[in-house]
C-alpha cells in the first residue's frame, strides 16, 4: 500500500523487498535509465514514482550504476517486467531491489499519483507491505511522523568516508578537488576523459586539506537534501572563491555556489526530475535538453545580473518551462555552476561541453565572460 | 529569432493520390502546414492532385491548384501565380512526402526555381540530396563516426555482380529515390539478385540501385527529430519495431516509446541521430532516422534518413501530442523551437522532448485478399495499405486495442479458432517467414507449448515482447479455468487489453453482451487518460484522450465536464484499406468543422494516426479508440456523464461505423441522420428490392443462394453472365463476374462463408452498360443532387476503380431526368436523412439501380470540389435537423438548382483511380494482373479539372500515371466484340501520327478500315513478341481489352503486367480508349492551363446566380 501525507492511499502489489519505507514522494519522468536513477545519491530519502509505465525491461547490469548502491527510499512503478531483455543485463530489477532491501510497490496508477504530486507538491509518503501493513489511519500516522525534506541535512549520509582518486583517462592536464555531496560516478568519468585527475573528498574536508592537494580547480557535486542546511560547504566555497580557484558546481553544487554568492534557496512545488527538460543559455539563446533532478532551487530571475561579495555574477541559464534558475556564472572570479546534470546519466548529452568549459577555466585560471562555451 | 520578414508567399506541394507508402499522413501534415502559414499572414498556394484531401479544401489555401504534381504542371502554377501578380517566393516541399520532395528536386534541376526566384525552405537541395542519396548519406554517417551497413551503388548489372562478389548474399537491393521501398528487396539467391536488381534499376527515377550488406534480424528503431535554424534539436519520439530488420517499418508492428533500450544505448542513438541531422544540414523541420541494433552486441548502424516529414512523423505526432508538421512549418518561416508554445500545455515551449506515461502500438493493415497471386511475405518493400494505432497504459493493453482496430476477421487473440493442424512446431516454422498477423502466430506457438526463447529465436522479436504475449497466454488459462469471472480476474483481463468479445470467446458461458453486463455490474470500467506530452508534469489543455483500465473502481478519469453545449460524437473510419480510405475521413472532418460552427461540441472517435480527424484540434474532443461496439459505448457513457450527447454520427465514416448503427440504437444511443431501420432498408438486398419495386425502378434480376444448387438454379433463370458476391460488403470484396456454371461452382466452393447468415447474391450481369454514380442529400423531404458522375469504364469495373466525369459528358437530358427522379424516389423510399450514394447502370435506355449506400460515399469530396458545394458539411447539419431549404438560405447550399443541373459553362472534372499493381509480385517475382473488375483494387484517386473533358482527362492521367504520350507507338489488341468500336479511336491515333502495332486479328480489322499497322507476335508466338517489345521500351501506350473469361491466366495478362512494370498507359476498355484519344488531342493542342479552385468556384457560383437559371424540383 502507498500512503501519501494528504491521506491518499493506493493499493498495489509489493515489488522488490517487503516491509515499510518512508520518504518524500517525488515523480521522475525519464523513459529510460531507471538503473542510473535508482543509484543516484540525490534520491536519498525519496520515494521515486516512475511515470514510465514499463520498468525493468532491460534488467540490471554491472556497468550503469551511478554509485555503489541504490539510494532511493522506495520505488513506485506500474508495470514491472517479468523478464529482463538486454545483452548487458545480469539480473532482473526486482531481484536487485530485493537484494538491496528496497521496498517498492507496483500496479498502482502512477499517473494519478503524479497528478496529485503536481497539484499538491511533493509530499511525505510511505510504502507498506507484508508485516508492515496496518489500518490506513495507522499508516498515515507513520507517514506524518517521518521528517520532512525541507531542512533535511543528508549530505553526511551520502558522502565518502575516505578521499579517493580517480585518475585521468588521458595524460593528466589538471588536478581537481571534488567535494562529494552525493557525487555520481559518471562525473569523475567525464572529468577523467578530459585529462583530469579527480580527488573525491568527504563533505567535511577543510580548506587546508583541500589546498594541500594543490588542485587546479574545485568541483561541487550534486547531492540530496536541503541546501539551506549545507553551511559548511557554503563556507568552504566562499574561501575557494576568495582564493580565485576555478570552481564548477552542478545541481546541489549550483545551490551551494548560489548561497556563497549571497542568494537564497527555496523548495520547489514538485521539482524537476526528468531527462527532457529544456534549459536556455542566455548568452547564446540556445536550448539544451537536460537531465535534471532537483527539488530545491536558487532565487533569481532569468538572465539577471547581480553583485556578490565576489564581484558581479549572472543567472546564466534558466528553464523556459517555469523560469527556474538553472545556472550561475561569476564574472569576476573563475566560477560557474548549473542546476542540471551535464554528466547526464541517465539523460541526453547536450550539455557535456560544460566540462570542457571547466577545463578552459582551469587552463586560463582567469575570470570568464558568461557563456564562453561553444 | 521570430518569423522571417522577407516572406509573403509560400507554395506548398502535397503528395498526390493515396498510394501504398504514401497515404493520408501527408494530408494531415500538409493541412497543418497550410493552416499555420496562413495564420502567420502568408499567402499560400497549394498544388495537390488529390481531391479527397482536407488540404485541397478552398479554405485552407489562398490558391488551391488541384493539378498533377509533375514538374511541368507545378511550373505552370508558379507561372500562373506570378502572372496573377503573386510571385511565389518560397517552396515548402518537406511536408508532401517523397512526391513533393522529388518534384522540388526536379524543379531545381531544370532551373525553374532559379528562373522564378523561388527559394526552397525547410531543407535545401544539398541537404535533400545528402539525406536521400544513399551513398552521400552513408558518407555523412561515417563522417560523424557512426556505422552503416557496407554497400555499393550500382548503375548496371555488371556493377551489381562486382558488389555482391564482395558483400556475399543475402544482400538488400534498394533503388534510389523511390518511396515506401518500392522495388527494394532482399536477394537470397543469385536468381533473386538478377530479377530484383534489374527491376530496381528500372524503378529508380535515376536508374541507380544500392547493394547493401544485410543486417537481417537486427532490432529496428526510428527516431523523429526536429531542428530549428539556431541549431536547437529535439528528439520527439523513439519508435521500436517489433518486426526485426527485413520487414519494412511501414509493414512492421511498431511501439513507442522504445521498450528494450537502456539509457546508454538510447542516448548513443540520440547522439548519432543529432550528429547526422546536423551534418546532413536539414536547416529546419522534422526528419526521421532509422537504426538497426544488434541484439547480442548492441552494435548500432544507421539505415536511412528521410529529410522530411514522414509516415513515422505522423505516427509520432499522434503518439506524443507533439504536432511535428505544424511546428516544422513554423520553423521553416524563421521561428525557433523555444519561441513556439506547446499547444497542449499552453505554457511550456516546444523546445523539449515529449515523455510518455503510456504505450503506443501501431499495427499495419494489409489487403492481400484483393490481389490473388500476390506474395504475402513481408519484405523490405512496403505492402500495407493502412494502419491503426492504439494507446494504453501498458503494452498488452495498447496491443489488444490496436489488434481489434484492424477490422480483420480476427479481432484480437482467441477470436478465431486455431488452424486445425496447428502445433507448437508448425507455428514456430511459420514464424520464420514474416507475414501479416505474425503476433497471432506467436501467441498460438506459445499457447501450444513453445518457449519464449524459441519464439524469439525464430521470429526475431525481442524476448521482452514475446514474454508480454506469453503472459497473455498464461492469463487465458486462468480465464478458461475460473469457475466464474470475479472482479479481480476480470480487471486483470481488461488491464491486459482483452475485449469483452475475446472474453466471451474464451468463456463458453457468456456472450459479449453478457460479459459487458457482468463487467458493469462489477464496476470494471475504463478511465480516460490524456495525451499531454509531459507525463502529467504540467496540466494539459487539449482533451486528447485514450481509455485505460486501472486497478480500482474509483480510479481517476480525466474527462472534464461540459454542460453548456450539446455534444455530437462522430465515428471515424478506422484504418485505411482498399474501399475505405481518406475520403471518409474527409467527411468526418467536415462534420466536425460544420457542427462546431453550428454551436455543438464535437467529439471524434477514431484510431487511424494518418488522418486529419485524429489531430487534437480538429474536434473539441478526441478519443483515440478502436471503433468497436465496446469501445464506442464506453466513450458514449463517458461523454454522457460529462455532459449531454445530442447525437452520434455513423454515416460519414464509411461501412465501419455504419455497421454499428443498429447496436448503438438498441443500446439507446441517439443515432442521428438516416435511422438504422432505413440503413437496413438500403443494405438488405430483399428489403431494398421491395423499395425499388414500390418506386417502380428496375434492378438487375437477382437471387440469393445459400448453396451451389440454389446458385445454379438462379443463374439458369436469369442467364449468364452473372455477378456473384457475398452480401454486406464494401469495396466489392469477393465479387466475380461468372460466365458459366463451372466457374460458378468454383466460386461457391471458394466462398467459404456461404451460410444462411451469409448468403451469396447472384445478379444478372449487365454487359456494356454505362455506370452512373450519384451523391445526394435528403432532409426527409427535399432531395438535393450533389452530382451525377458518368463512369468512363463500363459497369463491371468497380465504381472505385473506374474514372468518371462530372458533369456527365454523354448522358442525354431524358437519362439525367430519370436519374434525378429515381434518386429522389430512392431517397424518400429508404428514408434518408443526410447523404445518399446511388449507383446505376444504363443499358439499352433502361436505368438499372445497382445499389444505394445510405452514407457518405467515396466520391463526396470529389463532388464537393467539382461543384463548389460542401456536401459533407451540409449532411452533418441535416442529420442534426437542418432542412435543405434552411441550408440554401444560409448559403451553405446554392440558393437554387443543384449538382444535377450545373451551368452549361461549368468546368469538367474527371476522377481517375490509382492502382497499386506494381507494388505486388507473385512469389516467382512476376507482376500481378492489372485487369479491372467488380472488385475494388485502387488505393486512391486524383482529379483533373478543366474547361472541357479532353483537358480534364489528360490532367487526370498525368496526375495518376504520368502523362499520356503525344507521339510514338501504340499497341492495340482487343477482344472481338470490341474490334468494331475500336476502329474509330485507333484511326484517330494514326491520324495524329502514332505508329500502330497490333496482333494479327486486330491488325486485319484495322487494315480493312484503312488504318496502316504493323503486326507483332503475341507473347506465346515466340521471340520478339509484344511483351519483349514492351519490356524493351518500344511501346508508348497499350490498348488491350480482355478476351473471354476473367481470371489471372486470361489472354493479355502478360501484356498488361509488362505495361504495369514499365509504367506506360494501358487502356483496358473501349470507352477508356476514346477518352485517351481526347486527352491526347488536348495535349497536342497544348491548350491545357491551370486555374485555382477558388477561381473555378467563384465562376460556378456566379453562373448559378445568373438570372435565367431554371428552378429545379
Ligand atoms: N541492410 C539491411 N538489411 C536488412 N534489412 C534492411 C536493411 N536495410 C533496410 N532494411 C529493411 O528494409 C526496410 C526499408 O528500408 P529503408 O531504408 O527504410 O527504405 P524506405 O525508404 O523504403 O523506408 C527497413 O525498414 C528495414 O526493415
Ligand atoms: N448487375 C450488374 N451488372 C454490371 N455491373 C455490376 C452489376 N452490379 C454491380 N456491378 C459492378 O460492380 C461494382 C461493385 O458493385 P456494388 O454493388 O457497387 O458493390 P460495392 O458495395 O462494392 O460498391 C459496381 O461499381 C459495378 O461496376
Ligand atoms: Mg524507412
Ligand atoms: Mg458501389
């Protein structure tokens, strides 16, 4: 049974592990890439409702994980595959869910749930099966007792314990210190492909520890939870900016940079979670189809210039669907960030060039005009 | 960047007649384009020879030229527009299929575009050629680092042999610049190779074939992409073919979105697609790219690209709600994707990629039963004549709906008994060869014990799809075993897309009605979801719905309330098939427009993705649903709960909805227009006979037989030849002219379904009769003759296949008077309210009634365009209570007079049918007979309109087949009974300077009449015979009337098939010959001009207002 904070309750069949799970119900509209979605740390503590009706068709392989485990708190699908069909597949999705103890539900009207979340906004929810089942009221109480996402500091739960290094795939040109706020494996992969040696560091890393690596640039990863709680990362970012080190952030990292530049962040009604979201780059007017997964956003108007403690900056990218800030660029210090996922796994590769732009910054080590890429 | 300021006049080229591989999807795209361009304040001139299209309605362009789509005529149009003071500035050719694209290329090559300063917008010549020229295209693909099948382009058989020596068999043979894979195929053996390659060389307009490495059995995918001039690119839709490589996408069962790709594989495909699109350089608009993926290695190769809107684009538009053609038109005139809003959400821009929360299945519709002898194996050449699409919340649900949309004998799994000797082994064997209904075979195989792996193995279907079908087979076991159908089981069945009828079939204990009652009692009802392009992320404003079953009785349905305006539900005509095509969609769309204007809320129900009727903005509401009783009734109930249903229209969509009339009425649905009882009066032979008797109208003597004995008895009474056919058919299916008892016995033996419920009708066959077609309106009292069409071929050639002229060219006043009075008598006698179509045969001054169809006819659009009167719109209004008098007052109908008494100076319109013979081959690779008969075989039609018959006929021929010859050699060989009648036209041809060739018998007659001619051997008289001559290109026109009995082995068969494969005019009737002569004379006189429909119509109306017009009663 799936129970939403507003009392909505839908019955289906248990999928994956049996039991109880609580979290924030969000919908994801990607038609491909469930494996990447499930293993994306940004989904920590979230119950993902997949709008694509058939899930599991291509099974589970050993190459497409975005981290070492499934992070979603729960999984809601309509029609799970009985058979996995893909030459790379190693096992069925439900087997993997069960193996990793992820409680899911199938057979429910995912479109109806999505419409509810769209109208009422993301809500706390719970999936219950087997022994965890009880009366509706009882289940609703459990949901209401669970902590809300706003104000949640989840970085600590997903970041690495020990630093590790991802060597460059081509002759090393730069060394990058990547602050792991919930990083996805494809990011170091993309950096490595561009001759970058990536040092993935725990969220607790201090400026000294960071500088000790003598990095050419700093990377702020994506991650779960409410950016308003990430004071530590914000502070570190401000120090990095003061030192004029090239900096690039994505998703959560964009919100961190935003806060470092003095902007506020807010919780969106139901966020952006899909592989089809247009982003306009104001400098060129070009549109990229991007992969996104965020429930919080930075305050700001499309294309607006603003002053910060680190000089002028602009809202360099925004989403034409609803005007959400999708990217920031500093004009006086070498720093920029985007709210979407240029590493795009799952998702379209339209924005991959942003990593090249990061390289340019490190090569130049100097401030950039907005939108210097392509 | 907003719209270009430098454009004020754009020319759009349509795709001409409906043929296999190019159907009404281009009416849909062209119509959208014209709409958009005019909304943008541009002058639009349009060229399209197909009168049955919505786009050729005068409202949709400023100047509508119903003229042949040939470089010559399009140039005439460009010149005419310039002369009228409206020089054409730009040509948009990417929305009219291959025909428009090829014409644009020709106009570029012959310098016309340059001469008149016309710019090609959408895709420029280089882009078109990089996309269409298979060799250039392969270089493009390689240059972006992607793979293609190895191949070589050959211009001669020598080159072909070299290529195959390297590639090894099998190879794919593909003629360049043909549409729908015409002439292409898979050569497995050297002899295949010889035959196909030489054929391909002739069928390619540039005499060039591509010999290509086979990737048979790989998974086939398509991407639909759009690009704007700022280089923003979006992928609108991915489509996966269930039938693997080797079966043309047009003939494959396809699914959207792709079901069996991981994100990595999909994104790789997307990257390649975008890179290719950029490199090809399609400046703006839509394009379609096809891929093959190796199932075991994931290796991806690019197969081809269409740098234009295609059949798949239409499918993708309907599947996603993203109007590709409309947006392509906007992009072509300068907009960028982010400047265009997505109609469906009303707020978000078009610069996004639709995401689906449902599954779409398209199933092709074939017509092999029409072409005896044709090889039904599915290959790389498209053979299907239409398709149906269905949406569901799961693959099985969508598949079930699609299968029951087909109107084939099987309406979904389990609805017909298995072949007696079917076994897992036999079905697995059958699965190896692609054929129509292969999914049925797969289900049988699984049910009879084959494993998913085995079935996937032999069929090449992805195991995931096979498993989905296996799940159905398993469910069936439960359905059969269950003591009774309880709510959970019934719900599971419905969620799996199983119809009430299928349930009744598997459960002996319930009828379809019984299942329905039970289902309603248990509260198992569908809900209606919305196609919103965004998986519910944003609210949708367009009510474009599909039904789905969810797992609870209180599941959410998205049909909104509307109680102000009464609703009218219009039932469409389902998949295109021979006998029921775009003409019926035309009438449905007109009803939607007229009734919306009249203040009703219009609700369209249809399942054909190619059509204008299934555009989300044609009606106020669109339900993309099968046209079965079950599905229609659920829609009716949904609409009744959300408002008041004033009526349902079953008369405009052809036989499909008409067949539902009685059941709908019995279920208490207000069927408007001609009541079901009246429909029965007209359709049931007995009761119709009574109607005629009462009116004192003659009909061919006939009888009804349920056995050979009865049939023979009737035939003996009325005398041979007789025409035999099963009752209740459209498009004359199973009709034959029988000249003797033996053949009669054969027919009865073959006509399997001869039972008391399905008797056989035996008519006296009227030889050498003139056939006349009439379309009329009746409001219960007054009768308005829409038009009287005189057929050119004699009765015996199906009305849908014969060419006809309007106004009639040779009928006398008294005949016309009889036609009028008879039609009025029938309309009143039957009790028609709306449209009526009557077919007559005039023999020895007696006007026999052949049949009356109490519905919109195939000719309604043709008549409307020829007479400047919107018949279908008027019919719709009449059905909802308007009288003809009121419509005359309103101006929808002329103030007085009707189509039966057109002004003397009215232009002559000629309709010509287009036949698909050259698409079919016998398994041995010979052509099929092109002989015309009472069984309809044409896929589409064209209209030629001009001042007099000669010019109009010449145009119709040019539009249908390519121009009549004005000089050269004509070969004549006619049956004895025709020899006399043939003398005159042939003499005329000789006088016009043609060299006459003839077979000995014919030659004698001609010589005796002083016509010089050369004798040629018949095909069986040894070498250098006429067939060789034709194949060698030594003949420019053929006049050949069949001798003796019909049947594939008739004399002249080889001659006609040779003509078909050489694409030269082949006249098979005396009347046709006379018409051809007139056309040729007109061509030689060179007085053929082009005039827009708007001008012709204005003239007609003017003449009608004229003072001295007689009143007609
Ligand atoms: N190299 C090949 N090997 C096997 N089948 C092929 C190959 N190329 C094309 N086909 C099949 O032939 C069909 C038609 O080929 P295509 O290139 O799409 O021509 P068309 O212009 O008719 O669409 C394809 O849909 C595919 O199923
Ligand atoms: N008694 C007849 N004598 C000669 N030709 C006939 C006769 N009846 C039908 N036909 C021919 O057969 C064609 C199809 O017959 P019709 O009754 O119109 O069936 P359908 O329902 O397919 O239109 C007609 O268009 C006409 O050419
Ligand atoms: Mg193709
Ligand atoms: Mg008829």
